[in-house]
């Protein structure tokens, strides 16, 4: 037998469950928005860093040699 969905005793419980589910979905949307903004910021930072590194002059390696011993 199918349950009677028009039972007035079951309706408030179903409404409360749907209200909670809607609130959870709303909170999840906020979390997903924050994650999306964070990833967009990370992508932007990577692109800017890559452009800055490409525009830097070539690195010059400097080595310090010990002085040559004098043959006296």
C-alpha cells in the first residue's frame, strides 16, 4: 500500500525536512562561491607571476673564487 501523503500529521515533518534541506543547500552555495573566488584568485596570481618572471632580465651567476696563491 502507498503511504497517504495528504496525512496532516506527516505534512509538518516533511515541510521541516525540506526547510532544513533548503538551508543546507544555501550554505553549500556560499561555500562553493568562496572556493570559486579562491581558485580565480589563485589563477590570477599565477598569470601575473608568470608575466613578471618572463619580464625579468636573465640571471647572472656570480661566483667568488679564492685568490690565487702567490709563488714567492
